[in-house]
């Protein structure tokens, strides 16, 4: 086996299939997206070269900037939610009764599709029969909010199921990282007189800081390209109040059949994700972070 791995021809033989798949399903569509962004095209007729007109239109498009702001807000809320996930993971990593059951409960949202989760939360937010409003009416609130129809509330109402959906994923990552910390280190801290919280914040958290940095990047970039649950629950409405970059791109390309501008939006989304990734990595690699 070592001789095979040491052979340059064998290495190339094993790499080429994966490389072809990456080129075929990632880089070629990426190049085509950039190309279509330079064209005026409805998806069926003749393409008309327009150069950078779509990108000039994008810069002056208020809907693009609003959707970008909403995506960045989702990224911010998702990053803040990591703190809650980390605290839960620290609690679950302790020897406590019911920890195994709680871990399974937190993983349940990961077993559901985004469409199923959207349908569940549509019923929870229902203005007359939903759990939230039923409870508010029981408390005496005469006019409970219409969560998904109020432009001032809809975005924050959507953040709740999105954060709930990925709770199990990040808790599992943190829990696994915490369990991989050497028992000797924790015993030494206990012998030195460190209490539970001192051990958690001064030993455990610093020792999994590399994992935390990775989850920050995952949360931010994942939020910027988030689409499915928002599309099912609100479709970007009302009046664009919950529109994000991915849903705006989809609506432009596949509902308005403006594939040229939709491709420009998709390419802009890629650039936003790349720039944000670089910025987040720079911030998380600063000395002391």
C-alpha cells in the first residue's frame, strides 16, 4: 500500500476522477454564471451581450442592497447563536443526568428537511391557530402580531426557526470537540482549585478555539447563501421584507426569467461570500482571538 501511495502515477490516477467532478460541477458552472451575467437572456431566446450593464444595475439596485443587509443580519444572528450552542455543549459535556437524552432531542431538527421545518413553523406562526398567538390571546393580548405578514417582524420571526434548525449540528461539533480534551488536563485544573466555570472558560473554550473559528465561518457563509426555509415560508415577502440574496437571485432568474441579471446576482453572491470568508478569517486569526 505504501508503494502505491508513493507512486506519482497512482496518486494522479486517484486524484483525476475527483478533480473532474469538481471541475464539471463547480468550476464550469461558475464560469458559465459569470458569462451569462454579461448577457441579456430570458433562458430561451438569443443572448445579447451587454457587458457590465447588469453589474452597474446591481450597484444601483435597492432590492439587492436590502437583501444583502438581510443576509448579513442573518449571519450576525447565526454567529451570536453560536454562543448559546457553546454554552449548551459545555453543560452537556458535564456528567449530568439526562445528557444523552438532551443530545438526541437537540439533533431532531437535523433529521427534518427544510420544507418540513418550514411547514411546522408556518403553523406555529399562524395568526389565529398558531401556538404563539394562542398563548398571547390566553394572556389577554387582544391583537397578537401577524409574525410573517408584518414587515417589521418577519425577518426576526424567520431567524428563530433557522437558528433552531442548526442547533443540533453546532452542538454536536462543540460537544465532540469538548469530549476530545484530555482528561489529564481537566483533572490538573481541578487539583489546582478551578471551579466548573473557570475550567469551562479558561481551559475548555481556549482548547477548542480552532473549532469555534471554523464554526463562525460556517455560520456566516451558510447564512449568506441561505435560501430554502425562507423561500417556503415567505418567498421573500411581504414586499421584500424577508428577501435575502439567494431568494432574490432565484426570483429574478426563475420567476422573472431575467437570467442575465440573475446570473450577475449569483456571481455577486459568490463574491460576497468570498470577501466575508476572508474578513472573518482575518478577524479570527488576529492575535489573542
